[in-house]
C-alpha cells in the first residue's frame, strides 16, 4: 500500500516525531526515548514516515539516523494555504462588520 503525506500526518505521534526531527537528525533510539510508547511502535511510525518520504533513515555504523525531508511536506502546506485564504477573508469580513458597528454606535452617542 502506498501511503501519502496526509496519512502520515494524521497521527499525533507522527506529527510529534516530525516536530522532533525538524531541528536535527536523531537516531531511532533517541527518537524512541522521547515517547512513552514501545520502540517497535515508534519504528512503525518511522516506517510510515519513511514510506511517505517525510523522513529518510540512513545507517551510519551501527546506528540508524532519521532525518526530515521538509520538501515532502509541501503538499500539506499548499492544501492548508487555500483554507488560510478563506479564514483570512472571513476574518477581514468580520473585522469590517465590527468597525461598522463601532462607527454606528459612536454616531448614536
């Protein structure tokens, strides 16, 4: 089964792993130490992130390092962007409404 980036970020643990790896590469063990779930569960989450191309896992000596691939999160950013524009439009409309009410109230005083 081919997973996509939206399936990867659907799980809060995977989002936390992405956040953890955003600043630096970490070993699988170091990633696992940051969570209160089993190491096999973390490995499963990392495998899903790897299948989606969000995290690459490379072997250096005896350790396996996890590194984020932020460019593969671009589809999520683009998807969210369309809704950001909608939210901003709604907020701008609401702000205009509030200004109109305040102006009317000042005239009535």
